[in-house]
């Protein structure tokens, strides 16, 4: 048995949740916040049998694709760089950061 921790952008959260339900894969969703963009994320915790890990990873991969998005640069950076007003910068967002960990034991009470 394995535990999958998948950190994804909030925008993909409902779609991933629905895809996992359709595949009969149970997951717990936690709200989290990203460090770089300080944007909302969701962290999915999935306990799954070894033989279904690849299936779950494929669902996460196809559901949580990365994309380009414009964000404003922090004011402190703009002042130190050119003294101007924050300006939009294109960054890549989305996708998923996934950890697969071994599970020593599983108990459902």
C-alpha cells in the first residue's frame, strides 16, 4: 500500500476530485497555500493499493496540467528594481507536485 500526496492548484481541485471519484479512488482534500505565488492550493491525500498507483498518477497528470498565467510582481521588487508600479509577469502555474510514500500500516475505524 502507498500514500499519495498531490499538491495542486485550486483551479484543478474539483475536476481532480470528480475524476478520482469516477475511478473509485478515495481521497481526502486539504486546503493549502503555495509559497511562491501565495495562491490557494489543494493537497490530496490518497491511500491506495500498490497496483493502482500508476492509475492514480495518470489521473492526476491528465487533470492537473500546467498553464501560463500573468501575475503582478510584488511591490517591494518593483520599487527596488525600477521604482515603478507593479507590472504583470507571465509564469507557469498549475500542474501537480506529487509524493508517493510507502505505508507501513492501514487501519479504518
